[in-house]
C-alpha cells in the first residue's frame, strides 16, 4: 500500500482530517500512556480513521524516543509526522531516513533560517508543517515553500502550561493563503472545539484529548465522523 504525503492525505479525505498523536507524556498532565502499548493505540487510530499519525520524539520534555519513531514508520502505512524542536539539518536527514512523511518546523525556533530548512526538508522528500503562534510568526511562514502551516493554539515557550484554545486558530487561519493546508494544533478537547477549528482550518492535530481517553480510537472516530 502506498504511503501518501500528509498534505495529499488531508486534501483527499472525505471525512474530518484528524492527525492523531501518540503522545506518551505531557508537561501539564504527566504520563499519558499509562502502561498502554503505543502500537495498540496506533492500530486504534488507524481503525478510527486518522488521516496521519503524529509522534513527538523530544525526550527532555515529552519523554519521546527517536527509536520508536523508526518503529512507527515501519508499522503503519499512514503518513507519520515527526514533532520535535528541530534546529539542525542533520535531524531533517534522520527524519527522512527512517521513513517519516513530514516534519514539524517551528517558526519561533528557526526564524530567518526557516525558508532554508523548509526547502531542505522538501529536497529530502518530506512534507513540512511550519508552526506559528503569532502574527509575526505567520509573516515569516507564508514566505516559505511549505506545504502546510500549523497554528499551535498553545505557547511552546510555556510547554503546555497555558490554557490554549482554538480562538487563536480563528484569528490566524483566515490570514493564511489558500495554497497552504491549514492545521489547528493543540487545545482541541471537545467536538465543539473541533467544529470551531475546522470552520477556518483544513485539518486538526489532536493528542492530549485522545490520549487522556480510555478508548482513544473510539473518541477519534467521533471526531472524524462529526458533522461540522
């Protein structure tokens, strides 16, 4: 089965495009895996209709593992997004080598280097999700050749300790040119949050809400099939 790029998968789906995150730990909520097998959660996400899978490889704050990213890419035919605080081209190369489909590039971290990093990722066959949180970020992001722009409803500088919500997506998404796939990230916990996000964005990335659920696949299915 062919692995489609994340951008293509989002554009192609007839249902609500949800990138489902396997998130093992949150600085705010602690252990989200709670002894569960992450590959079982992957299967639940596949069955629940996820358009792609996101995984945070950062070890320091989110207890992620690059080794598990390798496993994930081998275990699924869905596009896999690597989330991390990428600041070197070597990390982009490693992401491509293990078979991920897309990489997160954070505008606030890369600043003027952002366009170069986007082009480098694309040269290595990766979709790019360029993350913004402010109008200033957005001005930089829209000058890049990225396929996607993600609006992080939370402030990464506060490591999820803030009460991010989709109101930021409602402010920023209408300012993003149509050529970009717009993704609302973080702070989406309810169907109403999702409806608000998808009225102005093309897709949503959801992690904490799914991982906090007893049955992540069941909740995902509700999100995927909800009327917007």
